């Protein structure tokens, strides 16, 4: 077999194992109550009860029924700017699914994507039963075109989540949407809320890193500074300490220009902009408020390859939830939100006028995503041109070390103790690799050993980032403890950044653990966590 045939065989095998289909289209490469801005809420309908609930569900009880249709769509992302892509129920982002904590959610997913394109839906952050997790080749086979699949699980715990396809690169075609599980008893008060979906805009079909590398596509937006270091040497928090290696770039008191270093270029998609709720910055989403209100913003980052630094002009942000889980309120001027992460914040509406909500890429100087907070009755409908929030120029930036759980952590995670099993993992690859390959401990998924665990164990994962890019690492099916909080996604800074977390093996099955940079995942930065 020739070198070219070897390469083709390896690529086809990876496509089959990562997507459940060898068809190129399956990668996503085919052609074309609350206040909501930019997308619609889907209505749930009571669907009676069932006799045999899945694991982890209460017997009987009402079921909230939802139908999602994955299909080609054409949407407007800016004035006169149409985008032919994929979405759910004829829209992008997909409709907001909103249920109450403890209800059972039944979602019928219909695949109307082009011929040969299978799909799934993953319920990001929700510890669903394993068979409902939506990972092709691990928990289910992709849903064929013209077919349906029913996902059903208990909507718990409360929090801000999202749903998205987990097949190939389909997430970067627009197959994303918000999932809100409302609290029975909120631990913070507010008068109004908005869901804020951040996303990177790729007008064409996504291509795997190896294809971009073969075509000489290096940089994209990275040519304008997306890659490499995201902090300057010596950029420290307000007290100068390091918490698991992340304070150098998450910061405390941010120094001027602190996040934007130089750096080496990598292989990234040719994005043309960043969006909030499906709108490009030239025609931003508008969030209307009244003076004196407490406004809850549910910040969700389903982006494929962008971590954001976000702030709101004229206002501070009180962080109340991290990855859907309640934390003791902490007031900051800005925060970073990585791919797969979610933060809820409360804004005190005390500054009438119009103010810019800005989210810029952490790893460069690409044009930022933009929205407007507008006070009702104000004469000012638009912020001053070029307004940059104070929090992006200085002030206090959220750190993981600032966050503490607002409720008791589950036993035995509440106690300091030795783990029953430990995995020490090195993250590497990408920048210096000609084909854009990414590894965990030198192994590239799917040709990688599973991380084997036993039910009931306390498992510790220690990670060290040997690469020159950020990695948001996401664990399916479980929350983990990092510092004083529960999360499901944690960011590792580049250049020897470290992170550790503990979780309890209490949800048997075969689970995915991976970088939530979609292209790093597709290029191999993943492992299976397998109960034995």
C-alpha cells in the first residue's frame, strides 16, 4: 500500500470510529416565560407516563415532550447576510428547551439532514443515563437520515446547559441549542433573564485539521493573533498566587494588555467573525431592561474553537452559577468562558442608556462578538461607536479560585481524601505537528487505551498541558470537584498549565472525556472512561 493509500485508510478508519459512518458527509462536510433574543423557545407538552422508566428516573410521573428536527436551514446573521447551514426546527441556534427540575424530558430527534449524514444529540453537562448521552460509536449509532431516536431522562440537576450534535464536525455547522432546567428554589433573586449563546462563525463547511493542513490552511483568524500564548510572562492575579496553574491567564486584577501575547500559528478553521445569539456584531442582539431590575444572563459557550473574555460596559457581573451549579455570589468586572463552559451572572440595572456586551477571543485580536443592553425609556438606543467595556481593559477578572459552592458538596467529595484511582495525563500535539494531531498521553483517539474505573471509586485526574493552546476538558456523565466547586468542563492554560479534579464513579457506562475544542477532539484529543 502506498503512503497516500495509508493516509487515506487511516483517515477513513478515524472517520468511521469518530462518527459511526465512513461517509464524508457525516463529518458535517455536506452542502448546504423568560425573555429570549435571537432564538425561539420550544414548548414542552405533557405526554402522560410510561411504565418502565430508564435508570435514574422516578417511576411514572409526567413527561415533557419535545421534538427536534435536524435539517438544512437558511438564516440571517446580519443585515442582508444569509447563511446556509444546518440547524434544529428551521433555526440557528436551535430552540431553547426549558423544563423544571425533576421533570422527565422526552426528546424525539428526527434527522432530515442530507443523504448519508447521520447525527446524534448530546445533552452537555447533564448526567443522563449512559444510553441517552448521544456519543456515536460509544453510546449509540448515529441516527440515519429519515429516522428518529428518542432520548428520555430526568431533568436534573437544575442549571444552564446546552445540547449539540456529537457527530464529527456537525457542531460547527450550527447544530447547537440551549437547555435550561429551572430551579425549584432559586438561590438568587432576579426580575428578568436572557440566554446568551456565544459562537464562532464559519460560513462554509468545516474541514478536519488534517485536510486544512494538507491544503496549507494555517492560521485563518490565527493569522490575526488567535494562537500561541494567551498571557504575557508575569501576568498574575491580584495576590500573585497560582491555583492549579490557571491564574496567570485567568487573572485577578488584569494588567493592561495582559491576555494578548504573541505566539506561534496553528491550524484553525477560517472563521469570519464571532456571534451572540446567531447575530454578527454589525447587527447585534438587543437585551431590553428596566432601571432597577436585577437581570440574570445565562452565558453559554458552544463554540467550536473560541474561548471568550467577556464584559459589559458600565456594569459589573455577579457570578452566581458555574456550569449550571450554584456558587456563592462573586462580583467581577469580566470573565473568561471556554468552549463547553457556562456561567450565570446577575447584572444590577442602574445605569440608564445603551451599553455594549463584548466577548473577544482570548487567544488573539479577532473582531469580538457584540450585543447591546438597552434600558427601556432611554433616549439612547445604541452605545457610542467603538465602546469597549471597562472590564476588558482592567479590573477584576474571574478566577476558578474565586468560586465556592453555594451548597454542600456531595459526599465523599466534600471531604479531603486520597483517591481510589489516579490518572496522570499529558496533553500534547497540534502546533508542531504537520497534520494537526492532538494526543492525551501520547495516544490519539480512537486508537487510545480507555481509562478504566470501578463503580463507587473516587477518581482523580491530573492534567498537564504540554501544548501551546488552551484546552477545555469536558467529562460526560459526571460532575467533578475542582477547587471548591462542581463543574463538568475545566480550562487548561497553555505552556505547562495544570488542572486536577476528582469525581465519584456513580453513573456506570462508557463515557467520553475530551477537549471541547471541536477540532482538537476530532484530531484525537479524547479518551473513553470505561466502568469495569
